[in-house]
C-alpha cells in the first residue's frame, strides 16, 4: 500500500486522465449525435447547481477561474512575467483550479473534505491583478477560499458547513426535522430542496428552497415558506437543452421521459421525475443513455437532499459479455449464502420469485457532471469492470422485503414465515404498510445497502463460471486466481484508505461507500481467521496489507458470507435493531484503528482528475473536441463549455 504526504492543498502531479469517447461518438448516426449533444448540454448546465450545493463561494470561485482564463486568452505562461509570480506559484494555482473544476466545488467530491490552495494571499492578489474583473472577483472570495475551518461538509457548525442549509444563521437538526414534518404534511419531497434559516424581528423564519425554473412563494405554516425557483437560471437552460434533444429522440419513449424531465425541472415536481424513470427503464438497448436530476443524497448530512448529477453515455455496440452475465444471473443468485435448495427455484424465501434483470449495458461516458467523476482508487481495470457489474446487477438487484403490503395482505406466508438462516427459527419481523427500506433504516439504509452490494461482488469473486463469462480462466493472461487474490488485497487497501474519510471530531463518515469498505476490512480482521493482516510499522510510519492465499477459500469467503447473510436477512425482515447492534461497532474507529487513521490521513492516496470532451454544433453536423491531459486542458474544457 502506497501512501503520500498529507496536505489540505491539492498535490502537484495528481494523475490526469482522459475519458476516451471520440471513436465511439464518431460512429453514431447524425441524429444520435445531435441527441447526445443536447443531452450533454442539459447535463453541463447543472454544473452551477452542484457548486451552489457545495458552498456559497464555489460559483464565484468558478467565475474567478474562468475570468482569469479569458483575461490571458488561455496562455497561462504569460502570467509569470505579467503578474510577477514564479512558475511554481503558477503551477500551484493551475493545480488548485483544475482540482476545483473536477470536484465542482472547493470540497473533495470523495470524502467531502475542504481543500485550499497553498498559494499565499499575496500571490493570489498578484494573479488577480491581471484585470479589474479578476481583481474584484478575488476580493469577493479570498476569505472563504482560504478559510479553514470549515474542514468538511456536514451539519452547519463552527467546523463544518453545508450548501443544503445556506445562510449565516446556523440551523439545528431539530429545526430541520420541524421543516420536514411540514413537508410531509404537504407531500413535498426533499430531494430537490434546500433550507435557509433567517431571523426576522427576533423570530426564526425557514425558507424551503425548491429547485425549479418557475418561481413563486407560498406559506406552508407559521414561519415556514416554500420558495420556488432555486437554481432557476440553470434549470431554465436545462429545460431548453432537453427541449432541443426531444427533436432528435429516436422513439416515443425517449420523447416521453424527456417531457417528464422538463416538467420536473420546470415546476419542481418530483412525481414527474419518478414518471420519467418509469418510462426510461423501458427504453431498452438505447444507443445514447442518460441519467439527469437530483439523484443521490450522499452529501446532505440529513441524508435526504440530493445533489444534482447527470451522465450521458454511449453504449458500446460490440460488448456481449454483459448480456450473457445478465442471462445467467439467476444461477449465481442460487450460490449466495441465503439460498435454499428446492425453495423458490433454489433462490430461497428471501428472494423474489422472478429476478427482473435490468437492461444492463456497458456505457462509455460522454459527459459526467458531478462532484465525483470516477473512483480515485486504481485496481486493475478488469477488476473494476467485473466488480461493478456484479455489484450493480446482483448486489443491488437481489432481495425480497417481507412486507404487509396493505392491512392484512402479506407478500409471504404469514402463518408459516420463512426460516432465518441466522437463527434457524422463523422470522418475527417484517415491513408494515407504508414502510420502506429507507424509512425503517434511516441513516443506515444507504451505507448498509452499499455494503451488501460490495460484499456480493467480493463473495462471488471465486466463481469460475462467472469469471469465465468475462474471459478469466486458469490459463488467461490475468487468471481467475489473480483476480481473487487482488480482491482480498483491495479489501485491505480500500478499508484502510477509507479512514481518510472519517471525521474523528464528529465521529462521522464522509461517504457511505468508505464506511462500508472499512467495516468489511474490520470484519475480516476480526472474523477472517487470519486471511488478511495489517502490518503496522510505527517508525515509518507504514501500513502493509498481507493476504494469506491459502485461507481465502477456507476462511475469507465464509467470513464474507456470514457478514453478507446478516445484512441481507436484516434488510429483508426490517430488523433495524439487530443491524444497528452489529454494524455500528464495525464502523467505529478506535484503538489501533485510530492509529491507522492517523497514518492514512498523514499520507493520503493521490486523487485523479479527469478531462472531458465537448461537443459543438457546426452547421449540419456535431463535432467533438478533445482536450489535452493537463490542468490547462481541464480549465480550457470548462471555459469552452460556457456554463
């Protein structure tokens, strides 16, 4: 395991990668190119929404970077003489600017920690003197740009901040809950909202900001107002681009879900977004794919408000392995630890009778507008592809939630409930009418679900039939045994590196995936019979992951299976209490784990940056422009994106 020196500033020389897409884009039909172009424009127009959700200063930092680019015409080297700075200071600024653009804010998309430039205020002022506009721009942002604390995103406090709860008045969790109760009364979903607290005449006033192109004000309760029109400028541009995309849609289903998208972003209706997804999933085998909207709530400390994210991709026409994997998925579900031979076609009582495999396609990214473009870890690309396929299809696709669907009606035999593989006795809990997985498990829901999906991919990594579908055998260049061994090495590395994203002061995790990776490592260390070991050299200080190959199948897989089975059964039976008692101690960082955290934080892993292409309409054709893999290339790509 390699670790590098810690700093709050972006490290020079961080790997920059190109999202390779041009040959695949060029193979599209002319109509498909226009369709993809306008979808990508809709995606990019949400960039400022993300920045605003991160921090109040982020949109202004973005403008400052763009204004500098235009002031020097993209010829950054001229700043050394013109601004009287050193080449090292220029390199530091470009590194900060590119890191900011790749995270769409001044907090890392992975881990939610704030990063600041290591340039002095004096050096920044010299750079800003390039023009009156850039000088005024820096004066507006220099305070929050350099300020630490805040250290990270979280509930607003002296040490943390959140763009979901903007304003100078700190809001408490109790106040957020108070607004949520009113939202429930009016059936207002939280995903596309933010809350601003004001004080008027000594009395708190709460503005529920709803994302929509339309504006309006409505009093919901005493002191609580619905303010429509959050991000209205950006969402108006999104709607315009989606309207253009409709003109090039390939079928009626694409027209339908685009219309629902537009209505959602125009009015703020989350019901329209849900309807868009119902139509979207039926548009199977689409050549140009997309997902646009307020999707995941990872960065809201309350876990309910979602960040804007958008992905436009192109399906590779020649990849058939995934199709074969989807067709064989039921066979692999029968090999999971809760399967029961002879029951439910060998899948057991904790699976749906019919596994509804999604239209699972390998998509090459044309535009990814989000705070995290891709994972910054670097296992072999073969392992990334394979584990992602298992994680998404079988990990998230399995499981039957035992429920009383309506009063007195159950989706299982209530008189003869299934036998739990954990206790050997009949299960005693289930979901009540109206309850859902997320409503019952609350803040644990997302991290436990990600942990379960990760465990499924790790548990099945020794399956020779599954690996064979993807071309990995005992005689392939990368053998099946190589992938299995690498899987266990990555359990150790991912679990340790996750500690960088644990906030020791607030005892909270920055991202649910990191929390899950850490818990899996800790479980294997405690229950894996020595299959994995962490050597700690305090004089280095160094941490080394060691895997005993001879124990992978005899000790490692059974330990992963026990953990996986627990999470699965508790999830299926709404057993929050058992899950909390087991999962929360596994996520605790204390003793030797805290010593490891300090080492990891002192030597964090390098973070990747990605440079993405742009598409432009030139007369009757759409052309793609690719940028060089450099900080300058990243900045240029954003300047020419014109968002």
